């Protein structure tokens, strides 16, 4: 761990709420609308933190703990990523499994909170979220498998560090497929088009948004911030695979990562402007395609 890593981690956590704003702003500009400011989420978080919290009489402690557990799991997952392209703060052999598990833990907490309200509507959203997760997690693990085979490392620090840069000349096709798979997962895990639409209010199409309808005040602020950090984590994965930061000096690598996150947010906005949301029965096919891309990458490395 170096001072560069700490500064980069702090910069990513501070910049995270701007990424959904960049994506939304890009989509608005491409569709001829004015749209919300890029920094709108910062204002929303500040406003929510000043408000009170309302709890349903049917909700239990699970509902109250879920936003904290979600945020904590995402922040701990961030400590496992090598943002400087050299090593993570808490990196260890097999931390890729811990990374996927922490993200799954946060999702599990949010799903339980949706069920804890006793509302069939939020229960529907929780059911859909679990369905998406069932198809998304194999794609994430297959993408990690590509990185393990390409670099020979069993930790995120090895997979996204100097060994990855050395693996590009011989494993480029597999790494491109893994990067594409991770980008598709970014869209799915962060409730973006074509899997979900963060701006929708149609009852029959919501997935993530319907689970958080009963949350308010600081609890909702934690959920929104955790979602922004999760966006940044998947963006860092995509950027780390496609542009290995082990090639650059530490401070240059930080600039490359932050610029990469901005570019990825812009690409997400372009995708949302160019595509419509998929029908609910087509979402599994989209996620199976993400798994197939990573699977082809594995096959290319095993041949």
C-alpha cells in the first residue's frame, strides 16, 4: 500500500456520485433534453442527510440495518481493488472471491429489506433483483477466471497489476472479451439500461428502484451513495482490464483511472441513449451473453 493508492481510493470514493450524473447528462444531450446537472447526486445526498427517517410499523431491524450493511460491504470491496495498478490495501490470495461475495452480501441485505416491508410490490422487485443476480454472478466469476488464466495470479492485485500488462500481447482477445463482459455486468449491477432504468416510474418495469421505495432520509442517501460507489468499482474493473495501470507511473495511473471512469460513464450514457430497456424475459439472455463472452475468453486461453 502506498500514498498513491490511498489518494486514488479517496479520489474514486469522492468522484463516485458524479459518474451516474455524467451518464445521465450524456444521455440527455444525445436525446435532445436538458437533463439534470452532473453534480445533482451530491445535492440529493446532502438534502437526504438533513432529513428525518420514516419507518413502517411492519418493518423490523432488518430494514434499518440493510442500508448500513450495503454501504459497508461496498466500501470494504473497494479496499480489495488495486486502484494504483500495483496492490490493494487488503489484498490477499483469493480476494476475488471475497470481492464478489461482498457485493453479493450488499445485494442480499437490500433484498431482505425489500421483503421486510411486507409489501408485495417491493417483494416483486426483490425477486427480480435476485433473478438478475443469479445470471450476473457467473459472468463475474468467468471474467475473473479469464484474468487468472492470463496473469497466473490469484488476487486482484496480480490480476489487475503488472502481470496483466505483460499478458496483453499474448492474451489480448480473451482480455477484450472479459472487458466487454464486465461492461455488460456494469450495466446490470447498477440498474442501467438495457437491464433496468434508474429513471423509470412504471410499476411493472422497475427492479432496483422498487426495492428502495420505503427508504428515506439518511438511509436512502446511503443506498444511493453505495450504488454510485458500485458503479465506480465496476468501472475500475473495466478500465483496469482494458488499460492496465501497471504500465504507468503511480500518479499517472491515478489520472488514467479517473479519466477512464469518466469515459466509461459517457459510454453508459451513449448506450442508454441508443438502446431501449429490454423486456423482462430478455434480461436473462443479455446476462447469459455476458457469461458467454467471458466463457469464450476462457476457452481461448485453455486451447
